[in-house]
C-alpha cells in the first residue's frame, strides 16, 4: 500500500482551513477523520483529503453531490 499520510500543517496548507475549523468539521462528521499513528501523532490519508476537496469543488460549481 502506498497511501500518503498528511500531517496537520499539510492539511491546513492544502485545504486553506484553520486548525479549529478542521477539528470542528471532524466533530460534525463533515471532514475526514485523522488516523492515529502513535500515541502522540496522527495524520490524514491524502486520498481522503483530495476526495473531500473534489466534493467541495463539485458542490461550489453545482456539479452535484449533497450540499453541506
């Protein structure tokens, strides 16, 4: 498996969202949940972040998908 893991600073950079917004959306089940890597470290699957971004693009362009 060659899945890439993104750390929080990379997720912030890629999405343009603030840390607090990311965690708020996770709490609302509207953003991919992070995976626990160690007891002190977590990250996000790059593919899940890309999928989430593509959904946001589709919604903003009225291409389809549920509005959130």
